[in-house]
C-alpha cells in the first residue's frame, strides 16, 4: 500500500496539463507494481470543486463519502479508478 498527501499544483502551472501528466505517471507506476485501483480523497466543500472535476475528467468515479468530516459539515469524498 502507498499513499500521498495530495496533488496540489502551484497556481502559475494550473491548467497547463501538469496535473494530468503527473496522474498519468502515477497510474503507470501503480499498474506496473500490480495495483488494480487508485483511490483518492477530496472534500465536498466548494473550495475543492476543481479537484473533484479534475478526477472526474480523468476517469475517477465517486465511490463513497464520510459525512460531516470538516468543521463546516462538509464531507470527505472518495473517488476510485480501475487500472487496466
């Protein structure tokens, strides 16, 4: 098992395909090591709309949530992607 604390990008490089390139490489390495799925967590809070859309555009599907996770009542959202 492995984990990461996030895939934040410096604002000046957002929208330039860097996140997609990093995600593609993570997927390649994970598949080569025998992983069958990737799971990511983000939040339902509006500040994380772009993160959720990024994962959805890149083949992740919402698979669960933990309600009332943040102090404002926002949920943690779990996304998964099956690796081929």
